[in-house]
C-alpha cells in the first residue's frame, strides 16, 4: 500500500513539475507530453496536412507589390470596418476617469496610477481600457490586448513585466468580454437579445455597418487619447490569441504602432480551416478576407520606417495555431518585404513551453525587439 502511495505522489509531482516547466526536459519529451495533454493538430497530422497546404498558391493571396498597393489595401480595410462612419485620428473616449482604484493591481511594482477610459459604440456596445502609467517611465507605451479568455487581468504578468521595465501600458479586453458590457439589442425581424458572444455580431452586420468595428475602434480611440494626453516617443502593441488577431489587424491600418507582436493567434485561413477547431467570427469573416488576406495583413503591419511585426507561434500550443505550418507561407512574405525594402516581418517559434500564453521566453524576445 505504501509503495502505491509513493508511486502516486511521484507521478503527481512529476506531472506538476512538467506542467509548470519547473524542471527542464528535452524537445522529444516536451513534444510527447504536449500531444498527451492537448494534441497539436498540425504536429500530429503533418503527413496529411502539409500536402494539402502546399497546394495553395501563396503568391495569389498577396495583393501587395508596391507602396501604392499598401495605401490601397489599407484603405480597403478601413472602408470595410468603418463604412459610413469615420476612421478618425482625433476622436476621443466618451468618458475618462483619472487615478482610479483597482485592488487587483495594487501590488504591481513601478505603477504610478491607473486611468480608465470608456469607448461607447453603436448598439450600446462599450469597451473599457486601463492606462497603467509607469512611475519611472521611458516615454514609450505598450498596448496589451487580451484574447478570448476574458478580462485583461489575466495578462497581469505581461502588464507588470513592461511596467517594471519602464513602459506604461494600455490594456484591453475583446468586445463583450472582461469588464466590457453585454448590451441588450432589439434586432429587426429577430427580436430582443443579449449580446454575449462574438458570433451574435453577424446579426448586426449590414451594408452600412460592420461589427468588426467593435474590435478596432477602442484601439483607435485609445491611441488618439494617449497620443494627445501623454508625452510619448513610441507606441508598441502586444496581443495574445484573439488579442493577437486584434494586434495584427490594427497595426495593419495604423502606422502609429511602431512594432507589434501577435502571440498564439490565427494563421492564414487556408491553414486554420484545415484544422478541426472552429475559428471565431472576426477571424473568418469572408466578406473581409476575400478582399484582404492574412498575408496582406502581415505585410501591412510590418511596412514602414522603423516598423515591424513579430508573429510568435507557440510550437506546442495547448489550444490552437501552433506547429510548423507557418513554413508554408513564410518565404513569400519575406520576399515581399524585401521587395518593399521598408519594414520587417519575423516569425519566432517558441518551443519553451506547451501552453496557450505569452511565455517568459516570448516576453524577452518582445523586449529585445522593442529596445532594438
């Protein structure tokens, strides 16, 4: 009986150690453990998937060849998202609260104060952002965007990391999630519903309105606000999962974002749609992506003087968007950036863990790229 108990305790300790990365283990064991706990579809099905992926003509998905194409494609996105409303670099938050108290962040080092901004949009959809101002600051600011997991407090480690390094941080959650509201909407010929999921946004889309605006307008207004209110040198953006999608999309349309870092987020549709998981509304909206491909977004978010997009892929991601399928399209993106000769696109494969997260390794990669 004692032997059985000892074995059980030993297995528990080993499992916990591996899961928390508290003991080192080589790539072979890491890969095997990842497949046992949360199988990575692309890693497990390379023989089946890669031949399908390589049938796609990558070059046909790139609609950018020169700087004129950059402007044209960027305007296509803006026109689709804002339609009859305006992409305005002067629009301000509907409400600003200075020096608020939120005990969840009381223990953060080098935090001077938190300002809260409210962005009110169509159909009563509201988004809230926290501006974490660094006490000892370097005049740079990082926009941090949380994914579908919920409140940006779940990214507290990332927020704290940048504050400790002297960067102020603006934190966002995706629409309807976290502190953001879930309005009750009366939809013609359907009735009254409470907006809880992004899929419900399809019910609001029309020739005159796109719900994609709910994802991007809060970033636009926050950037306007911090640019006007604070004495800043550079604006960077970091996002995880759905926040990584937002990071890539927003950086593609606003070159005030100098360097952007999307982590554990959507791969091009011809890859993602070959996986068993069902992508989210915003990442598979065909009306948009039949005009502008993910390849175009990577290029747009990278293009410009001193601009760069670093796409961080968790190789052993426990959720999604992992593996090495990026190799199918990486070369074509790099060739286009070389031709444009302005900006930089990089993919970093993070094999240091098996989670759906921004790892310590990724944070160091981001910091080094920002500082350079």
